[in-house]
């Protein structure tokens, strides 16, 4: 089965990775991922507010 086509447009964010190279974890501790989650939450709030 082939992958579905991605809809592309300027400024889009397509996905966030949950694993690094060779399936290694990107974040070691939960505290390591908090800045990314906070930034993502702020972006989602701003984008959905407009």
C-alpha cells in the first residue's frame, strides 16, 4: 500500500518526530520534552485563535 499524498502549503507543519536516528529516543526525560510541548501549545493556540 502506498502512502497518501501530502497536502503542501507555505508555513505548514507536517509532523513532529517521536524517534530519532535508528529509532532512538529524542527525549531522555519527560522534563526534556516540556519546552517543545509548551511552544507547540502556544503555536496551536495562536493559529486556532485567528
